[in-house]
C-alpha cells in the first residue's frame, strides 16, 4: 500500500517536475549567493565572540550571558526559521495547486508563502524553537568511520549531559516527547499556508487529522526516506571507498574538496527529496480530510506581482536554447556554491582557536631528528615551538639526543653518557636519515637554542641518567645566559628532576610527561601535563584546568589524530609533521605589528 502511494505521488509529481526543478535551482543559487555566506559568517562570529574562540563542554552556556551572544543567536534563529518557513510554504502551495490541477507560478507561491509568515509569529512558534535547540546537541552523536572521516563538527552539549545526574535519560525523554508532538502537529503548516488559520488552530486541526494515525505516518515517512536517502548515501559511501580499495593515495586538499562536494551533493539531493516528501504529505493531508469528512477548500488565493510573473514567464517560455541556459545557470550556481563552501570549510572548525603547536624532535619528517637541520626545517615550516631531547655527556655538556643508546642514530651501542663531547663529534647522525645529511653532528643544546633564539620557543624534554642537580643547574644557567628562560618549557618523565628545577627556579615552566596516571595529579608541582592521546578525557582536562595546569598531547602523527585531539580543550600538541599541521589549520603569518603582542608558540587557527 505504501509503495503504491509512493509511486502514485512520484507519477503525479512527474507531470509538474519542471516547476519544482526551476524553484529548486533558483533556491540553490540564492542560497549560495546570500544564505550560506550569511549563516556561515554569523556562526564564525559567534565562535569568535567567546574567549578562546571555541565552545567546549558546559561553557557553551557562556554564550547566552553576553549581549553579543544573544544578538547572534537571535539573528541566526530568525534567518534560519524564516528561510525554512518560506521554503516549506512555497513547496506546500505548489503541491496544493498541482494536486488540484491549477496553474501557478513560482513567484505566486513564494510571495504567498511570505505573506503567511505573520501568522506563524505567535507564542506557539516557541515550540518549534525549542525543538531546534534540542536538536543541536545531536551533532555529537558518534558517526560511522566513513562520516567521521569526512564530517567535522565542533563539540557540543551531548557528551556533557553525562556530567548531570540522569542527564542523558532526561534529554532522551524530552526529545521523544517533542517528537510525539511534532507528529501530532505534522499538518500544521498545511493549515497555516493553505487555509490561512492561526498557529493555535492549526495545531488543533492537525491533532484531529492525525488522531490514531501517528505511528502509521511515522512508519510511512521513515520507509519512504530510507528508500530516497539511503540509496544516495550508499553511492557517496561507495565513492569514498574507491581510493582505499584501489590503494590510491589521496591528497589532503582533494579529500577536503570531496567533503565540500559531498555536502553540496546532499544539499542538492535535499532539493529533490523535499518536494517529494511535501507532495506526498499534502496528498496524505487531503486524503485524511476526505476520510474524516472535513470540508476541502480547493481555491487558494495567491499573491500576484504581475511584473515579476511576466519576467518569470519569459525565463520559462520555450526557447531553442533554454536547456543550454538552464545547464549554464546550474553550473554557475554549483561552482559558486562550491567556491563559497570550500572557503568556509578551510577555516571554520577551529576558527579563532589558540593552541601551542610544538615540532617533535624538530622537523623529523624532513631532517634527522634532534639536529640543527631539524630545528631549522621546523622553523621554516611554520613551527614556533621546537621540542628537543636533552642529555648530558660524560664531561657535562648538554646535547640533543633521544634514545638510551646511540645505535639507531649513530651506529654505536653505548649511551651519550659514556662519551665526552669531543668523542661525540667523531660520530654523525645524518646518514641514517638520508645521504644528503651525511656528516650531520649531534649538536649541543646551546647551539640549538642560539639557532632558535628570537624565532621561537624551546620545549626541552630532559632525559636524566645521572646528576640531576648538575643537569638542572646547567640548563638554568644556559637559559639565563641566552635570556631565553621566558621562552622555554622543561618537561621530563622524571618528577624528581622537575622538583630539583622547581627548587632552583620558581618561574621556569615545567611539565610532567605521562603514559598513565593514578591519584591526585594536582599535587604535582608543575605547570602542565604532557599526556598520550589515549589518556585524554573531559574529566582529566577539567581537573587539570581547575588546578591551574595546562594539558599538552604527544605525539600527534596524522591529520585524523590532530583533529581528534583539538576537539578537547587542550593547551598544546606535540606533532611530528609540522607542514601537515600548518596546512590543516591554515596557519597565517601575523602582521608585523601583531608579532610583539602575540606570545611565541601560539598558532592562531584562522
């Protein structure tokens, strides 16, 4: 029965598909020129109006505590709701006219829908606003791996409802109750736009028409849209899997363009399934009226603007090249929307976010790790903090090296502490990376800091095998000598070493590196925690910030990992590929007058 009604609706709709096609094309073009840029601009301004430029956890409520936040939320809701009402109203009027085989123009339908807007501005409108607000947290429902790869949304309220006792249960109950009322009021817009009734009466009439049929209506719509939308998403999913199945490497910019293309495709397809749904619903509306004996009012007065209707007639009049003109118009609208959407996607997710980005062991992707070449390459690729591993030689010289032994980098099995600095100079660590770096020596910490001075900050990961007191004194003396204490962070696995540093200097910034942790972290006398990505939880970050500690994450190697950790309210990340980070986050060089004001080591995510 459902399938037959669905096919009958498609058959009826086919007779007037050109009218819907023309309106959908016009709306698509108008959205690209005005609506999408306007809404995107407001959302970006909304994010930037909050300290730090990102809405996280229960802090989203801060936005309603400012005048600017209230203003932007209000404008956004007004623009969005008016757009939805006009779109729905236009399709309802077109559907009514076609069901009763009456001629109508797009101009008449749009103007008539706009005329009905004042009847929607009533107290009952708040029900729909509440519904929209309750839907917002749903954007953080766990997505499939495919969608999670291509869809990025900022964190919202849903996961934080767990912090409130019975929060998720209450939210689910409220959503289910509201869903019931939406089904009960499913024909409300028909009453407003087609019978010119008030919102209050339209709710009453819709409740009468849906009496005892709510589940049936819901099932019909779910099945119909599963057929309409499910197939389309399957095609998109299949296209997204082709590169992986064929083992074709996909460039980052290509994948981002695919995101934009997929979004536009969904938007375009919605312009196909929306009139199908509304036409089907309008037929069901009149079918219910006939069965229940309600009077049918076929005549629907429309608002006419003769001059505009004539112009529309000229555009729709048969012309030898009309199809070519339509294709050209569609292509122009599509390219314009693609351009606007691509520009928005480039920098929206982390708009205004400020976070420390440190290059792990220098730029270890393009140069041997912990060398002067790696430090220089990291700076050239946009790093403003360079993380480097520090060890002490047998004769008390601080050098850069990570491993316990020199086997991997220099080909000898002993550790740094078994050699004097002069003996280390006889070794080289470049040829193990590439022939172009053959002869690259192990640098001293002083050489690395001199190269870094005035260009960025240093994150010193200190490995202490012996002589905590001596290592601490040498590091502090060197930072003091080069006047770089203000631009240095010191971190270590060895908390006893960090305690020595703290005892000698209260101002230098210290960080505890952790694989795992139990107990009260706030008792650690450090300024930040450096944790693995798998340790990140909202509770850890909340406790750290309440104790006045920052949270760094190490080590981030892929774009997916970067975007995952940036959804948390972290303070910094230690990354392997600096160039990738700069490309993903669209880091922009600050103006000359801004450089003095901006703390070093902080990327502005534009």
